[in-house]
């Protein structure tokens, strides 16, 4: 897509959507479900075009293992989301709650936990040993959860006007997922403005979403900040949703820097309509000491490197601060393995605008920083308070290490306190701990997970798994406000259409198979295909996408063979 939409083109698109809102209100649940099924089919049909365009954007060779990231976080994610949302609408269509048949559990603090992974036999095969739950807010009981699940689809005729969605420029499934959530969770027709970085996907998205474009309930726009500003302030737009940084959010809500502070002080937002958001932050990975083998150190160092370097480090939930026990007898060995993992990870282009400048800022703030090649930076022995890395989302391959002078259970509790109090943002937190340590800590470990104030928590997994899981809710921990937005307001994805979401918690095996079985974990999963050093990630990602597009069990052996070779 070359020329950005001008004001007249945006006016015309919004006029189309005004008429399209009536069409959406008149669209019954069966047809809404069919639309999802059609988008699912078209996603499979155009998946290769999607990945080809994404590789152009990110400077990747299509045959590189790193292209696996584009298969998995692009068309594969949308295929899973449309299938999951279609299943939810089928249940609503039959007159039942989306939670019918699900065994709701109790989470710490008396919360209701909704199981979201595994969901069905294919999850049990393909993600064996991984699990996940959505925890609802305290005080919400199971009956209330069942009654409210379905959100706007409980009354599909009550539409909510036009929603403007400002798409992300990093993970290519974010704009489509956010547009679908506006339509199905909130009954708002959608003006989706792509980030200029993703303009090469314009034609692919038009092909995938042709059924919604034809119905008049979606328009896809291009342009920069000027077009985005015109769109969000347009009188025909009822609501705004954005993915990006807190700084971009504040520029939209409060205006440019010279007037922003005064507007905040006076509580005079420039934006005169509601806004929800998914923003970034400084995500921690808490490494709990214990009896780790050499293989454990190596594997989990690769895990942490993935949490930082996936998509080149340009993820809102990328790990930026590793929290270690200063008293752990294997701390130095773990850091040596982490340096090697960061150094050995495949080299790639710093495609995201401003990356080099942000890396330079980090190097200027920390002269002791280690440069590990391809713009990667490791900063060891950070101060525990009042230092830029704890407050600044670098959105680049910069990783810091903080050591806390505690051991055992006290370390974990202090690490949670540190993450909650010292780090900007609440989008995601990772906790890595051997199963023996988890069992030994018992209730104290589960209490620590409960106390983490993050919208996604991963135990022996990466929070990116919560993004990829369609029935997970994705967003910041609730409670942020326009003048202190942190990692955003509201959630997306959430294919069960749950109300009153507090957080998503996912868990994985501490070791890959077969070491997992030798260590007493009932998990058959090998090294996950999203690891940045997975040699067969591109093949596995393509085969997973082809499988989910057709749901053909005959394709599973090829998936397993590729995954085991990774």
C-alpha cells in the first residue's frame, strides 16, 4: 500500500461504517459465526502471502528458522482465534453459556479460575505439559462468571458505534485480533488503521477479511500519526483501542509534550471518548534458585534469551529484567550460559524504527554494559531502585540483571515485591523454578504467584504463550487510569468472551522431553518451536499453520517430526 488515506478517504470509510453498523446489528449469531469460519478459511488460503510480506517487513529470509516466528505469531494465531471464537458463538447460538461444560476451579485468594489450556485433544497432543487459566477478579463467583460470559454477543442487536483501532507495528496478528475483538466483544464496527511498518500487509489483510469488508463492518486504513490523529478525534468514532507505548497513548489522550503535563494536572484530556489499550513495560523474569543441573542452566538460559530476543526484542511483553538471587551458588554459571545464549541466537536486522537509538541510550546510561553482537546488550548488577532500565521500556535487545540478597522462599517473596514496586508496567511476568523447589515452597509459591500484579504470568513458560493461546485474556493487570496508564486498560483476545478478567496464568514444563520425564514431569513436549534457537522453527510453524487451517489429523506426524528435530 503506497499512498496513505487522506481526510476525505477516512470520512468516506467512516460513512461506510455508519451504514455498516446497521448491517451488523441485523446480523444474527449463526451468520456471525459463519463469518469467522470464512475468515478462518481465508487465513489458511493466504497464510503464505502473509508470511512472505512479514519477512519483507522484518528483513528475514523466508527459509530462515526465524521465519517460524512469523508463521506462529501471524496466521497461526489468527487461525486459532477464529476457531475458538466460532466455537464460543456456536455455544451461545444453542442458548448456553460459553463456560458450559468447563470445570471451573478455585485460584488463590478465592478467585474463580477458568481453564483455557489445554482445550481439546489437539492441545493435549501439541502442547503436552502446558496448561493455562484465566483468573477472574476477586468477588466474582462461578454463577456470575457463567452468566456474564459472552459479553456483547449476549445481545447482538445492541451495537456500540464505530471503534477506531490503531494497529501495532511488531507482531502481525495484533491488528486483526484487535479488530475482531472490537466486533465480537463490544459490537463495534471497526476502522482499523495499520501502523506504517505493516503497510505491506494491507492487501493480505483485505483478502483475509473480505467478508467483513463486503458487509461494511470493517475498513482498513493506512497512514501515519497525522491520519491516526484525524481518525481518533473524528466525531463519528465512539471508541479508540490502541497497541503501542505509554508515550504514544499519552500523546493521543493528553496531547503533545508542552501541554501534556498541564492537561493531566487539570484532568482535561484532549481525547473526548473512551480508550482501551495494550501497552508495554519492563517485564521481569524471576529465576528461583534450586538444584539445577548443567542442562537446566543451559536450557533455561536459552529460554530467557528467547523471552528477550523473540521478534528481535520488539515485543511489548519481552523480558527486560532478570531477577536473580545473589546467594545462589549457580548464579555465575547461569549468567555465563545466558551470555552464550544471547550471543549464539541467530543474527537479524534491527527493523523496528528507533531501535539503534534506544540501544545507544542504554549504553550511555550503563558504561559497564556488555555488547554481545547484533546490537544485543546485557547489563549485569543493576541497582535495585531508581535506575533507567527499571523504568524505561527499551523495546530493543537490551536485557538487565538485578540481584537480590536473599535465598529460598524469602528470595521469591522479595522478588515479587521488587517486580510490583520497582518495574514500570504490568503486562507480563515470568517465573522459572525447578519442580522440586515449587513442591518444597508449597503454598508460599502459589501465594507469590497470586501477589504478582501482572496481566499475564508464566511459570516455567514465556508469557508469549498467553498471547498465542486464543482463550487467554491479554492485557495489563486491571486498575490503571488514563493519567497513569502503565501497560494499558482493558483486555483483548479472550475467545470465551469472559467478563471481570484479572489475569492469565500459563504453566509449562521446566525441562523439555525426554528430560522432563526423567525429572518426574508428565510432559512430552520437546523444545518449543518459539525458542529463538530452534533449528526447525520455520518448518514447524508452517506445518502447524497448515494443520490448524485444515484440522487434518494426517498432518500431525509431520508436525511432530519437525518439532522433535528442533
